[in-house]
C-alpha cells in the first residue's frame, strides 16, 4: 500500500460527506438504531459498529485505519494518551501470577506501570538490559507471558534486536509489545520483524504540532479486538473525535517533517560530537555507536532525539548551559515543530523523582528550525557553561 494513499485517502469515504477534502469531525457521542434488531446486532458486534463513541466513532476510525496501515498491522485502536495505549496493551496480556520481562529505562510512566502498578495485582516484572538477547533468555520463567520493548529507549537510546526477541518470544508462547514512538511508523515497523503489538504516543510525531494528546495500539485483529472488548471499553481512555481529526491532519505532513528532522539532527549531532565541552553524544545513527549496524538494519532513518553528557563537574554548570539556550524550549515530549531539551538534573528535585541517570545528561529533540540557527544557540550556551 503506497504511503501517499494511506496518508491522503485510506478510510476517507468522501462521497459520504459531501466530497469534503478534509474529513468531518463526527462529534456525536451516540448513534441511533432503526429497530431493536439493529440495536441488538450493534451491541453484539460493537467492535465493528457505531453505537456509542466510547467504543467506535467514524472520525477516530479513519485515524485508526491509517495507523494500522502505516505499521503494517491488521487493525488498531486509539486512546486518549500514549500511556493509555501502553497500559491497555500490557494489561490485556497479564493476570495475577504472571511474569513480565521489560527493558531497563523505558518511558517513565511505563516504568511506573511495571514497577509500582502491576505488582499490586500479583504480576511480577523483571527489568533487563535489552541490548543482549541473552538477558531476556536468562530472565524467562515458566509463567512469563509478556516481553515489553522500547527500541530505541527514551533517554539512552539502546536498541533491542527485534527479530531475535520476537523469535524467542514465539518459541516460549510469549506476547511482545514495543513502544515505537521514537522512530515513528515511517522509520521503523516492528511487526515486520515479528513483534505482536506496537504502541505509539501519537502526541509526538503523529500529531506533530504539540497541541494534541493521544495514543494507539496496532496489531492483529484478534489482539486488537481483545483489547477493545476488555481494557478499552472497560477503562474508557478513549480518543475524542476532534483529537483524531488533529492526528489525521498531522499525518498529512508526517513524511516531510520526518525528512527535515532527520537531516537537521545529523547536522546538530555532528557539531556536538566535535565540541570540547561535550563528553559523549548518544545517537544510534552515529557510526561510533555500539549498535549502529543494528540501527541501520531495523530503522530506515534516524529521528530527532539524542542525548549528550556534558563535561561538567557540578550541576550548576549543566543548569547554566540549559538556562542559556534561547531557541531550545525546556519541556517534555518531542515531535513538534519546536526544538526541545530535557535536562536529567531537573529530576533531582527530590529523591522520589530522581532519575538513575547522571546529572550531566541532557536529552535533545531537534525540530523544524534551520540547523544552523540551532547550532549557533548551542555554541553560545556552551561558551557560557
């Protein structure tokens, strides 16, 4: 299926809504039935019918069809946040007495789900270094039901060998879930490597404008229907029709945005790797990165995130650098038009919040600004540090 067709045409039945070029926002919370038999059928087959927008909604369906196609999946279900998608996908695969193997240092709230939430309900979790398949094998137990991946990870950008992990999971009757938000569906398709379920924080590259929040789970129709009838309908973390419309808008420009971000990031990273005040840059598409070959094999291109370690003996030096930046906003997330930083030192506000990463690490996202504009900003901030 052509990328242009998916983004611009798939799911858009324009003859049904006055040939409007942009699909309408079907804001209705519920949908009428003409007969009792009709309503009875909808209730029995709610996963495929329009009855109540806490289940299916026509605008949301268009978005779900596009996301499933972009990931090479049979089906998808959209949520009101990326964490809603992650939680539903994970909870759909475990019960009390089960065991999960999860990569170390996943997205913060996914880690919270693994370490604090699941154990409350009798689900044990083992966190492993996902760079080596041996660590998954050594963590495996008879009651292991799920392997949770994030490749690359959110701050340290460590990869997992998706083909190897997927094959191992299938040998042991385990389901695999991956957070693919770093790469976007344009740069990595985990299902092609054998992964079962792919989750995205659509808040990031899919939305692309830092003005909408949502998530999606893509996978087989069997898995998605299981989530829809269980965690989705029960917990109610649904995506609104208006937000689905914003994501459809975001998809229109996704290819051109990702192309610009990839090229600009290379230029910014190239500058920083040569700077005497930068200790190390963590970026999978650097030839010096230990997993460079794996990144080349699994991903079609880089995206805009990387981290660096500053040559700083004191936290005040890191703070000075970050505070001196004029054109990088200090904020969470990524994927919008604006470039961002997230200093690990900000988490040192209390012991409860404190990251296990060093204070001299700063995560970057390169947006749509001219790379030369960003490099000048970095240069003056590094001088002040």
